[in-house]
């Protein structure tokens, strides 16, 4: 039985002047036997169907194939699409500017201790929360001036990748559309 998964690439930048084209990412997924691969935006959001037991199995197939095809190893965090509505519903900062609210979708769930470890990096206007194991941030002044994103490294907080609130909702819309495309 096939299930739908959302794969989030940590980066689509392969080096100076080189980016992964979404058509190439879809082609790779199809070659690996994933059904109906489609991408959303040009930032490494891949929706696919697989007969995999779980997200870890999809990650284990995608990551080495990506490294072989594109010459660079990157983390790919995969979620079962059935869990995506919980991610959307869990946004603790729905009142914030959607471009300045983001979630770091993680491979291994975080605990509230992550919030405590970030307290020293927060500006007075910034907010963080862990919901369902994922780290949500609200950076009203944007990501560039904040000290927070640089503090959230894989070494300190495990494998994960940020998506802003706009992208999270667009993925949800794409999953809800019968043809798989966001309106």
C-alpha cells in the first residue's frame, strides 16, 4: 500500500552558481520508484508516494541517491503526509507575519529543553516554542539580524530544516488538492 510523504531538503544550493532544479529532483524521485513526485516552490519541497514503512525508509533511499546524483550530501527530512495537518494546526504564532514565522522540521523530536537552550540568543521581540517535537520561531525583525538561526545547528539540535509559515501552508494546500497541486 502506498502512502504520501513530504520530503524537505535542507538546501538546494550545491555550490557557487549551482542549484538543484526541481525537475531534476522529481526525476530522481521517479527513478527511485517513488510514485507521482511533485515539487512545490523552488526550495526543495518534494511530495511523493511510496510503499515505505515509514519516513526513515524514504530518507534512507533519497539521501544517498541525492549525493550520488548531485555530488553533495544534504540532509533530507521526510514526514508522513498524514502528519502534516498536525504540524499546521500546531503553529503557536499564527498572528505573526507568515514570512517571519517558521518551523524547523526535525528528524528527531525536540523537547522543551531546546527552548531553554536558546533563551540567551533571543532578542526581546523574538519567540520560540516546541510543538510536536518541532521548533517554531517568530522573528519579527527577520532572520538576517537575528542571532537565533545561527545557534540552531544540527550538532546542537539534530537534523532539521526550516520552512516559513507560508511554505508550510502551501504544502498543506498541495496535499489537500485532488491533483496534488496547490491552488
